[in-house]
């Protein structure tokens, strides 16, 4: 019980640092957010804690750590780490959806998501230079993750 409150207070503390403009201090706390989430899962009866979730949270943390450093190498390592995390999340969400037939509003949401990705990439494309393929892969992965998470919401309502 005390552990849950401590973790929640940690998240509130971090958000206050960001909202109050203490971004230099918040910068050093950011890599501890995801591990504290894992700690929260471990002190609760969280039934979805499995190997894939551990992988996703590990690579999310690693991505945060890599992005703390400057330079294109650290950017690529951070992007790659987050890509692995998102692929793990997609796998988790997909398993939980027990694939369903998509119709109605979810078809429109998929169409809207595709339009969003095209507009985002059209805006970013001229400035990407050698990063076009990695950004295309990453943006598509994010959109797939969002789509599968929306299907998960539909599955849980059934």
C-alpha cells in the first residue's frame, strides 16, 4: 500500500517539475518513470505482467536513457529502443484483442489514423534527409500500436 502511494507521488512530483518549468531537474528523473511503473505493477495484483511487458518496459527505459545524450548515434539508439518497445506492445495488445472483425466506427478511426500518418509524414518528409526510412517505419509502428490498442478497447467492451 505504501509502495503504491510513493510511486503515485513520484509521478505527481515529476509532472509538477515539468509544469512548473523545472525541466532541468525533471530531465534527470525521467529515466526512473518507467521502472517505477514496473515497481507499481509488482506491488499490485497486475495480471498482465509477463515477459513481453518486461521487454517493452525495459526498452522504453533504455530509449529514455539514450535520448538523454546528444548526437545522432544516441538518437538512433533511442529510436531503435522505442521501436522494439512498441513492437512488444503491439504483440501484447494483439494477443489481448483475440482478433475481431472491424466495422462501423473502427473503420472510420482506421481511415482517420491513416490520414493522420500521411499528413504527419508529408509535413516531416522535406526535413528528414537520411532519416526518411527510419521515421516512416517508426511512424507506421506507432500508428499500428494505436490501432491495435483501439481494437483492444473494443474487445474489452464486448
